C-alpha cells in the first residue's frame, strides 16, 4: 500500500508535526514501506497458532509482602525540622493559623 502525500500530511497534522517537502517525501516512502510489510504479515496462515498476549512466561516481579514492625515515631520525627504533639509541623498553605 502506498500512501499519498496528502495522507502523510494528515498523519503529520494528527501528530502535530510540520514536515518540510523533503521530510514529507521521506516519510511517505517509509510509512508506505511499513504498511507493505504489514500486508505481507496478513498473508501468513495463523489458524494453528493460539492467541497470546505475550511470548514471555508470566511471573510476578513484586517481592513477597513480609510484615515487619513499624519504625518508632521518635525515630521518624528525629529528622523533622519542626514537630509538635508527635506530628510534623509544616507552614500553613492557606494563610496563618
């Protein structure tokens, strides 16, 4: 399938790209080549191949959820620039309190 320059201009506009005449010709050739390759793939007989979402084996990449005791509040507040009543004290965002 060969794309026209008008189709390439339309694709570029959708992507918010401005193309020079040289770029337009280059992308017309490259995109047409990509579409021709997809046409070749359409000719393959895939009736004996089961649908797959991935060819890689499924595995959980997360670590095991191991409970542990919480960090003591005093240790957490030790590095706070300002603390009051076992809480972080921060400057007001919406005005003075």
